[in-house]
C-alpha cells in the first residue's frame, strides 16, 4: 500500500495530507507499516506519475474544495475527481489530480486500485496551520486508510 500526500504544509489546510502522513508515522508500530510506503509530494501533482505503480494499491490524500462543510472527508475513485473537486484543474499544485490521473492512464502507469481521500478545507493561507475543522478530520482520514489496508490484507 502506498499512501501519497499532495499539498503544501505551509498553506493552512492544504497541508492535511502531510499531517495525515505524520500521524500515520507517529502512531503506527513498525510492523503495521510493513509493506507501506508514505510519500509526501508537496505541491507537485505531476510527480504523482513517478509514484504510481500498476499492481499496487494507492491512496492519495489532498485538501479538496468540494463545496462541502470544512473538515468533511470524502473518499472516491480517480475517475470521480473532476465531478467531486471544484476547479481541480486550477489547483495550487499546478496540474490537477484529474489531469495527473488522465496522463497516468495514457502512459499506462495508472494502477487499478487508487482511492482519493479529499478533505474540504476551511482556509488555505500561507503561513497558517490546519484549521480546527481539518485537524479534527485527520483521524477520520486515518480510519479510512486503515480500513483500506485491512481490505487489502
């Protein structure tokens, strides 16, 4: 299982993916992480192409403006990104997730099993930390990740 965070940890709620990876690394025992890979892409969604591996399950965590209440967590398939994330092509990451997944498909690098976990941000402000709503969502994201790991065990 590969868990990939996309986002800027220095821009408020856009750092939710990095916060999830940090919490996973802190709370999981070494044997829990056997076979896992935690990857923080920062703001480079195009780098996702380098980390997608056909034949391996992936989870991508990102702040996502979905028109929901701040801190709302939604899990969906890559082909739902355009419908679920508002303005994904105009992402802080330059290339949006939908475009990165589309390119990966065209290049034959798209894994069969990818789950996107989006967290609705309250604020994306340079130099701020996670809002209370998004910080409270981190355990829910981890619960989804752990359920996926159990499903693939």
